[in-house]
């Protein structure tokens, strides 16, 4: 079957290890099933994998990709949940210390077919296209959990979303607006600030610009470049929810401000299968849809990876299959 996979690692030039070509059909353990992929989306996780982050060399070659929508073995339209927990684990699978994501220990979704545990498929409503549904399991699920589970933000709260344009940030803007929150967003790029307004932000600002108000919460996925601004933008008792650091993890922690103004700093990673099902239901009910930057055949994956590496996107890149 055709797939996009990591053959080697390179910190400086991650695309050097990306290969497009034939790979073996997926192995299907007991309790697992096969999904025929109709659409799969790209995440920063895939670039990190090509840099050797979270992926061991002995696991190579590894098919990349966490997200997919397609057809199960009975022909039902489904969305794939990417978090693989230990079979003995009970409860929130994101807290399982033995958990992994597709494309870490198990072959990923950028292929014609992917094998997943039977419990990792969620029904796809007819109202969502395969391309739209393929955007949900990582970036959109991460944003949903950050906002409504870990952040526990409510209608009427004001949230700041740093780094408009990235997959999680874009999802957070749209979902926060749909959930009744007042949404402020930042970007260093004027065009991305304009797009943020189009998809639901009430106000936009340049990265690092002082805000006219203190916010109840911050959705932080950028890390080093925005952390100080995020902490300073919160009201006393406010909450910063972080799920990544695309600009690097080496932050100035701002500990004095954090303890003196009694801020909550909350980590968040991915989401549960039940949260994915709730997210799918929310989109089906509200008509909210993921913003897709571009859709292209998987055979052109090199161009999609390059666009993500260079930051030349707003929303999700989706790879289609026949």
C-alpha cells in the first residue's frame, strides 16, 4: 500500500528522512480493526517525528500521521482516535503512562490503510466530509480539551489564543467562539490576524502587543516566543493552558508573577475517545467546520510537509486518498 513514512531523522532538515512509496499492509492484532483511509491530516507531531522526537530509531521505517477518517471493515464512515492506551488501562487514556500515539509505536495514518484498536473508532456523521473529519483527532481534539476540560472555560469568559494560524490555535479560535467565549488572538503576520477575525476571533493583536484587558484564560501552544506575554495577559487567578511549544520549550517561567497573582498553569495533551465523540457531535449540531488550508493527494505529501515546516499555512493540510 502507498504511504508517507519516516526512514531516518534529521534535526536540521526533517524532510530529508521523509519517503513516499510502498509499505506492507498493517498487522491487525486481536481486538484491532482496519480502517481504509479516505483523508488524513498533517500535524506538527509529524515534523517532530522526522526530527527524532518521540520516535525511536529502532522503530524505523515508521508510517507517519495521527489523524484519519475513512471506512471501517463493515463500510461504516468513521473517525480514528489516535491515542493508543494499554489494554489494561481504565479511565482517561491520556493519563495512561504507557500510552502512545499512532506513528510512535504503531504505524500511522498517512497510508491507504491503518490498524487501530476497535475502541479507537468514532462514528462520522454524514454532515462532515472525510477531509473535515480528518482534521479532528489531534489539533481539534487538543483544542477542545484545552478549552472545555482542562481549561474549564465557560460562556462569557475571555480567552487569548496565541499564534493564530497553527492547527490547534485555529481550532481553539473557532471552538471558543462557538462555545460563547470572547476570543482574542495574536499573530506576528498581518494576513493571519485578518483570517483569525474571519474564523471567529473578536479582536486580534500583534504577537507580544499589550492587550487592553486582562483575560480569564490563555491557550498556549507556541512556548518560548509567547510565554511571557501569556502570563502577563492573565487576570489574577486566571488560567494558562499549554499543550505544546512550537517555538521551543526553554521559557522564562515568570514564577514570581505566577505565584503572586495566583495563576493556574495547566498542562493538556490530546483528548479521550469520549471527548472526540463529543467534539464530533458539537460540530454536527452547530455547523462549525475545521478550516482547511489545502487538500492534496498523499503523493504530494512532500509539498505539504514543506508548507508546515515553513509556516506557510492557516488551518489544516489534508491528504486525500482515492
